[in-house]
């Protein structure tokens, strides 16, 4: 059975509305893209959608309670919820430098979780 999917391309500033006609895991027709990047984006989004994950984890001993983090590269979309569940339980100890790896190879994905800011130790006033 043929199925239609509508995507908004994010590969360039044009934001083309792309229509895909698919059957199973095969793209039968793709239209609406105004550049090659749109075609590549639509194929990747249909076959293996990836997303950057940006969130926070708790940090102990810092002057702030939360450490902002992100993935080093996009993570498969199906791994977002399991990764968020794991990160919700994660506790980090200060000090942390921007770029420090918080979790290496999260869920066996070959994607690292990295700190996106420095957080120093809380000082006694």
C-alpha cells in the first residue's frame, strides 16, 4: 500500500515542503525540494532520522544545580527517549569544563554526551 508523507526540509533556509510517496521502506516519489540538499534530507529523514539532543543533568558541588549538555553528533531518533531516561538519573560532580565528555558512547550509539559550559566548584562565602 502506498503512503504519503509531508516533511518540512531543514537543510537550508528555504524550508521547502517535501512530499514523499512511499511503499514499505522504499521511496517511490519525492517532490517539492528546490535543491539537492532537500532530496538528501528527505531520504535521510525517511530511512534513518537523526536528532541532536540538548538537555541538562544534575551537578553536585557547583554554583548552579544543572549542567547543560548535548550530543557530540546527532543521535538516532529512536534512541532519544532511552537516552533521556538515562540522563535523568545521571549525577555529575563539579568542576566541569565545556567540552568534557559526560557519557562516552551513550547506549552503544558511538555518540558522546558533552558539557556545553564550564561549572566551577561552589566556593564557601
